[in-house]
C-alpha cells in the first residue's frame, strides 16, 4: 500500500484537453458576442479560477475594461455585467467541451497503476456541473472515472481556497492532508493544494501555459517547445508546486519521491 492516500486531479489541461483549449476558445467567443475582442493570452491569464471569477478577472484587465465601456456606452464591467457574460459562457462551454474531452496520453494507465496501489482518485475543476456533465461519460469511455468530483459552484468558494480539496478529503475519507497530492496545470490549482496542506505537482507541457494541442506541439521547433515548457515550469514553481512534470504520464516517479519524503517525516511545501 502507498503512503500517498489520494491524488486529486484537475481536469482540463491536466487529465483531458491537452493544451486546455476548450475554455480559452469559449472565453474569446463569449466576450466577442458582447463586442469586446479578447486575445488568447488574456483569456488564458486567470485559468484555473472558477469560471465566474475568471470572467470578473478578465473584466478587471484595464484594456478589457476600457473596451467594454466603449462597446457599452460607458457602462462599467461590474458584477452584473460579469453575470451576463457568465450566463452565456456556461452553455457555450458545455456545448463545445465534448470536442476537447480526449484524455492526455498515458492518463488512464497511470490512474490504473495508482488504484492498484490502493490510492484513491479525487478531482476538482473550475468547470461547473453543467459543463462537466457531457465530459464524465466521455472520460469513462476512455477508462477514467475518478472517485469523486467537486465543481466550481458546489461550495461557497473555489480556487485558490482549499474548500474543494477539503470536500475531496471528506468524499474519499482520507487524512491527513499531507498524505494527499494535488495535480494541476494552473497557478490557482497549485494554490488550492498548498492552502489545503497537500503536496502539489504542476503539469507543464499539457497545460494552459503552453496551450498547444499534441499536433501543434509536435509541429513546433524543439527550441520553441523547450522555451514554452520552461516558462510553464517557472510559473508553476513560483506558485509553490513541490514538483513539476510534463504530463500526468510522468507522475509515478514523482509520487515515489513524495512517498519517500512522507516516510522520512517531511511535510509538503517545504
């Protein structure tokens, strides 16, 4: 049996949707419907937050706020405006998310290996339940069914608070938090794990920061791939990740190192 009792995975950019492309496209499209042109880089900036908070963060960007006022007769981007955007964003993202539900290569086999060691598999996401509804059966068909799911909107606060992780501990009946690992491709997701007192592993190459599909990644020059990955690693480490891997297929080796540190009496985040 493993000394790691549970691993809690993010979804887009971590276990599915290599490059985290579904939410990015939806943000660009929905702001466009409100007369505001959003860049891909801007859309990706707050990734990992609950989607309403993500929309508020986008609206707080000075350029976006100015563009919104210009498009809406001087009206500011306030909470009411964010709610209007959100009400269109959720069904839009739910419609397109199925097109981006492929598992990251190696993810299903990695989870099977963890289960064989008695490790429980949790999941948290910045997606709402409505967005996740079409994803769950598609993931199951590919061999991935986590032991629980905690979505944005399920609790009073999402990332970067630890509340979704706390719900995972309850659902999975695991403790202490230091016997659990959070795996995520975003800074808010790493912050979520750290706030809960768990080990954190960042995912760089398949995640939001690199933002490329496997085909796009393979076509990019080696120097460009290395530079993009290095930038993602730097951000995840700066967010406090204990370790960073390219994709979840590389996780087992890191879990061995975490297990050794647990056995030695070490705590996460040190």
